[in-house]
C-alpha cells in the first residue's frame, strides 16, 4: 500500500484541547490530525478524554502519543467528528 505522507508542523493548540485531554502536552503538532505528545506511556494508557470537546476540533482526530518503555512509542487515536470516538486498533 502507498499512503500519502503529511509532515506534522508546529501549531497553536486550540484552547479547549488541554481541557478535553485532561493532561498537558509536552509537544503539539498538526497535519491531518492533531498530534498530542505526552510524557509517559502510562498517561497514554490512562487518558480519559472528553469526547464531546474533542469533537469541536477542526481536524480529523487527535493522536495521543508518548515514548514507550518496551516499544518505540504508544498511541491512541480519537476521531469523534469522523464517527469514531476511539479507534479500537
């Protein structure tokens, strides 16, 4: 498969997003989605975002990611505006 790549770039985080995620981002980027980088794998596992607020985003979804202790990184993807509160994969 050949997917079009889209490089993330620095962006201004929408005011509601940190409230929606319930934790602060260490880094924040945007391309087709928001890339919300947090400090730890544990934070990614335990995040319980406010889906109603995420739906206000003007992008397809929000990727929450962090470095992993066992793998390169861990991530979760939330896209309520696209009809997927959280991607189950």
